[in-house]
C-alpha cells in the first residue's frame, strides 16, 4: 500500500475536518469497497481503486477499509490480516504506521459496530455490491442523505490538492490525444490508435478514467468497440481521459480527420461545434447557471446549422422545439473530479441544485448538471453534432422539426457522422480556466497534429 | 460488438458440438456475465470480457448474453435492446447477422425460461454476482456438476484455435518482458517498469491477464504495489502476462538484476531455480503426474540449497519434511488457457483428477494442479526461491527443519529476496513445447537484455 505524500495527507486531514463541520452530530461511514473479479472470481481487476469518497478523504486505496468520521474524529477501520495474508501479501503496515501516514485513528474492522453504537449513522455508497451488503448489515442508517449532502458540499469545490490532481490528469490526457492524432492513418483499426494512447498513459503509470471511445462512427455516442478500420475520408472521434495514480480524472474529446485534412463539409460542421464550445467556455463564470450554458450551445448549434442551410426558421423556436437535439442529443457536460462524472453515484443530488430537477424535454433531459457555477467547480464543456439514425430516421423524433429540417442539404454532409469537442474547465473567480487547453483544437492545430496532409 | 473470424467461429461450432456430445441429455446454461463498475456504478471496467466458458464456446464477449447448449443445438439468448440503447450504443446487430456470424441460433433472453422448461439443466458459473442472481432465478439446476465436468473435459486439452491464442499471448508476453528488462535502471519506481511493459502490450491492443507483480520485494508473493524505488543491488521480480484481444492468457516470470549484473550470491541461487525449472520442463510429457513435477522442483531446490550450504541433510528427507517449502512455498504451476489459472472458477474439480484431493502438507497444499499430463494441456512451470519473513521468522514453521537450516550461511544471501522463473508449456505427444522460450532466461541472456552492465 502506498501512503499519500505529506501534502496530500494534510489535505485529507483538512477535508475530514471540513466534512465533520458539515455533519453536525451525524456519524459518517465511508467504505473503500473491494476488488472486483475479472474472468474468474479469484482474479481481481487491477489496480484496486477505492470509492472516490473514500479516496478523497483518506488519500489512499485500501481494500475493504471503512472510514468513520464523527465530530472531527476520524477512524479508519481495517480488516484483520491473516497468517495467509502475511505469506502472500507481506506483513501489513502497522496500525501506528498507518495512523501517522494517514493522519487519523486506526481500529480493527471488527470494532466498527461498537464505534457506531448509539450514534446517528449515515453512509456513502460503496462502489460494489459486496460493500452494499456489508453496509446493510450495520443496521439502520437514518442519515444517509445528510452525509451525502455534506460530502457533495465539500467535493463540489475543489481544494488546491484536487486542482493539482486535475492538472496532472489534464496534462496526461492532452499528451495522449496528441499521440492519438499522430498515430492515426488510413487502413488501421481504431484499436491501434487507442493502443497508442493507452501506451502513452501507461508510461506515466496511468490508465483511463472511463472506457475510451475512439471510433470513426462518432454518431454512436457510447461506442466502446474499436475494431472499425479507419478510412481516409473518416473523421475519428476520440473521447479519452487519463486517470492519475491518485485517482483524478481527465475527460477530453477531439475529432480529427483520418487523412489529416478536413473535407469542406466536415470543416463547416466542425467550426459550428467549435463556436458553440467557445461560447460555452466564455460563460463558465461564477454565478452562471449551467443549464444556461447548455442552452447557449443549443442556440449556437441551431444558428450554425441554419447558416449552413441544414435547418430553417427562428433559432429560439428551433431550440424551444428541441430541433437542435436531433443533432446534439446529450448534455453540454458534467462535473469532473475524482469521478469523470463527479459524484454521479449520488445521482442528481450532486448534479442538481436543491429544488431543481431533470427536465423531461428531449433537449434538456440528458443534462447531468444544473447548478450555479462557483469558484473551484470543474466541469466539462462538450458540444457535439451527430447524425444518429435512431433519431433522424424516427418520424416521432423528427415530427416537430417538420420542414425546418432540410434533408436535401443535410445529405451534402454525409461524411460527418459525429463530432464532439470537449475540454475540462475549472471555474475561478476570474472566469474559466481551461485545464486541457493544450490539446490541439482549431482546424489548423488538429490538421498539423495529425500530419500526413 | 466484434464478431469472431470465420476460423474461430468454426472452432466454436466444433467446441459446442463436442460439449453437447459430453452432456448426454443435460441442457447447459453458460452466462457471459455483465460489466462490473469501477469508481462509480455507471462507469464500467473496460473492456468487457465475458466469462471464459462463454468466450470459449461463442468466440465473442456479449454483455448479459446466455448460451444454451442442448443436444447439439446451441441458442444464444440476448437481452432486448431499448430505444435508449439505439441512441447511445447504436443499432444492435440483427439476430440473423449474429446467428450467421456466430454459427448458432439466437433468441431473446426473455425466452430463456421457456427454453429450459422441463429439461435437466446445469449451469456454468458467471464471473459476477449479478449473473449468479440471474441464474438462481432460473430455478433448480440438478446438473451443474455434469456440465462442469463436460466443459473441463473439453477445455483441458487445447484445440488448434486455442493453441493459436496461447501462442499470441506468449509472443506478446515475451516482448513485454524484454521491454521491462530494457526499461530497468536504478532510482526509478517499479511502476515505470510496469508502465513500459503495459505500454508495449497496449500497442498490440492487449492488456494483462492478471494483476502484474513487478517488485524488488519478490518475497511478497502477490505484491501488486509498484511504488518501491529500484536500487542497484536489487533483483526485480516481474510476473506479467498478456491477455490477447480474444482473451487468451500468457503468464511469465523473470527475475533480473536492476544493475544489469547478478551478484555472486544472486547468481548462485538463480542457477538453482533455473536448474529446477529445466528439470521440471523436461518432465512435461504425456503421462507424467503433475505432482511429480512439483516434487522434482522441490528436490532440485533442496539439493541446490544443500550444495550452497544453506541446507544440510538428506534431500529426500528435506522434501518429506517440507524444508524446501520454507523457500519455495507455492506450487510448481497451474493450467493456463483463457484463464491464467485455467478454469479455477470450477475449483479443484478442474485442477485435480477425480479421486485426487489437495494435500494438507505445507509443501504440497498450494499445488493447483494434480492431473496426469496429456497432449494439448498447457501448464506453467514456475519454481522459485524466496526469503519470506512470515515463514523464516516463525518458529512453528521452521521447527521441523531444525539445524538442517544453516542460518549463518543463509545470511550470506541476504540480497536474494525473491527469484521466480516461469514459462508456459504446451504438452505435445513429443514432449514439452515451451511457448515462452524466447524470453531471456539464462544469466547471460538476462544480463544482456537488461544491458547497462
């Protein structure tokens, strides 16, 4: 087990103290979770990664451990190592070594029920089913919601250590995208590009924070298959983010021409998406409601498609009727932190401010975040344009658009299957700080990075 | 979803037919399993990998699918795609496309209960808890053991397609070890070596078949931590195996000097382990009982340590009293195939021939395999030498050794914490075929591959 550096340990001490201050008299239980198996039960997925809540508060991934925070006193409950463990996994660090290295109290896991006895307990969800079962065995937990609200209030605004983690994730993510662009050429399967990007991350001791999407079929939004062979006329959409050794996520999408040169039709749509992203990033300031940013993207995309002759009619009307969403069916982004969709395990309680709920409008319902931005929040901004058959060929989806959708003109953009441009943006009191801005983005930058043109 | 190549499809057709022939009237249910989450529930581990039984019989990883084999008729039951799925994951392949591409019948998963009604059903275990729950819901399964025995009888001896998979895994594994050796230098943390090896695999579109062990503390047998910094006098133990895109496992261990030169004490012990491995590999012939090979390793190691003055007394007596196991506490190897410990999900039913059970002797109890070798089986041969404090400092463990353990002499080998040398061996009618023989192994080969000497 790798203990956190002293600066991270101190950050975690402060985080636990800040959590306790938000808990009132409630006792918070935060399980790390345990390794999950792959291909057969005894073969674990690797490396083990604790739940983000645990990682945020402890600074290390410790299998099966449970953190208890109560009135400013933190106790890490650890499973007992057996003689078998010592043979196969080495002698565990002593409790005093851990207590010093992590800056908290340490106790055997068997003492957890006694620690919680007579207290008002709330728990944060473990990432795995076994963890869930272990929690159920602890008995009634009246204060889950209070603990969730306290941790959300804490993790929403990133502290200096967190910003450092996001910066490292961003740097590696940008480097991987450059490598992916340079590795692209017609005739190779997409997995060779993924492989080059993964290799670049591996050299940094990193993996990915989510399953990479690297596909010439960018219109399949969650396309995790990588066997398609790249053709010279394709755009390659790559949505790939690093995860640092400390667990912080990067999340960047770039879309580049396999040949190294955008076609005219590809460039035209690309510029629309790029303009939408620029407009949205400019709005990433304290006080802006995130839904407003989403609607900005919708308007810029609707206007751009109107300018290209693909849509007709009044832009506000197009957006009000979700016509833009036929081409941009997802939300403009989400929180990012230790989770790529930060705190999504807590549902919309994290992403939506109290009193706000998901819209049932097609053009708004996929929005994962609707809070007023504050300094320290980090979000993605990721507008896109896609020609999804399941939308464009479904009369019930296109009915509202009517003749405002100009299919004859759209047909001239058949080589644009999917484009997305995504960056990670830290909100500061001075405005947006694009953590991933070094990734090639303009048409000229992207073409130069792919080369071969 | 990537369909298998025609040759693999045909191999899978033959495998299912061979399974059916072993089933009698029993209906076999083989679930693929489903993605497991990492850091939060909606973020899956990637890439999805079906259970090895499913992969062996279908040739592709299909989430939540269930294969039913009944009297030579195979039906793949698939979950129904929703409209949401089409938007986010693209239109699923049609049932007829799948039926042709996989060479079997296809039906909606909802029809599974009807397919099984009135039949004697046995199931192979899914890799995940959800799959287990889904199986329980199917009702009584009288024939699990029969289905397990039939699949064991099939997977024990690898067919040509399987051997091809093992060869590809071996080639990539060997290449990764060469890269790891070349990347080693004093002053870097172990994860930089792991990263270089992972990067080499990533370029091939591969990952690892099990969590890599790359550590200067080779005496910690299952050491998945990679933060130790390498010192010039260290040996680095690297147990790393590729997993091919088709799911086949490689499993190789090499131990090399960080400086590029073994010390005299390191070389002396290394030669003992190497001699043990050579003797064991020579015995990998049809008809040899695998436990006999384990005992050969025990004897060669005991003799070698006696020759070095670390042990005293009669070699057979040392082995009978498990004195060798103070330094070689694990088994000589295991089956290898789609699982790195092939079919370990079925327990000793796979590894132990009928009528044979695990010994409770310390020197034999960790042996994962005790069958008579047959052509087509693939096994690892991995003798080792370790100085494990949990063994050598435990008087109850060392009591039997008495003064046959010469601690004063052992102290001269303090720079040998752990050495293991492991290869993957295919049993052929003509004898052993070492699939991973291209990995540097002699002292001279290893020193040359590390370089810097």
